């Protein structure tokens, strides 16, 4: 990266799990020096409770977050957009870097429930920590 992003938007399709996890984890490591938002391209109606619970296990909260629609204003204000997974599509915008994280999906190996969510959380956590170190 050529400059330090100050406004990062994490995006997934439903904005109920992975992008919310990434945003909460980034807030926990970056503090107020980075503005963090999350949104979905087709947002659901509620957060994934297992996602929230898996974060709580490591002392990270999501606050009063809820699934929300990705808007053109969010895209334009972003320095960096991180897309989690292959389903969400984000339009390109001038001056906005977009990177895609194809995260671990334990359900493809028959791992479900909280065990799955912990593996997803730990994968996203490692990626967030590496991104924070880069910026």
C-alpha cells in the first residue's frame, strides 16, 4: 500500500457474519486511528449469533452493529475496501483500493456450529492483524 488507509470498509454479501467479524476485529486492534465500517451487497436481517458469540469468546464485541447496505457514499469515502468471500461484488471507484479475502470455509470439510465459527474467526483475525501491520 502506498499510504495508510484511514477509512476501511469490510464487505460481504449478507453483512451478518464475516464482514462484521472483520470490522469488530479491526476496531479492536486499530482503535480510533482507523475508521471502520462494514456493509453488505445483499444485507440480511440480523447478525449471525455464532459469529457474535465467537468474538465474545476472545473479548471482542460488535457493539450496536447490524446488517446494512453498501452505499455509493461508503465506497467513495473508503481508502480501502476489503471484500470477504467470492459472492459480494463491489464496483470500482477512483482512488479506492479493493482487495478480496477468500476466507476459510470449514463447512466444506464437514465442520459446523461453533467449531466452524471459531475457525472462520481465527482466519479473519490473522488477516486483520496482517492488514493492520501493513497500514
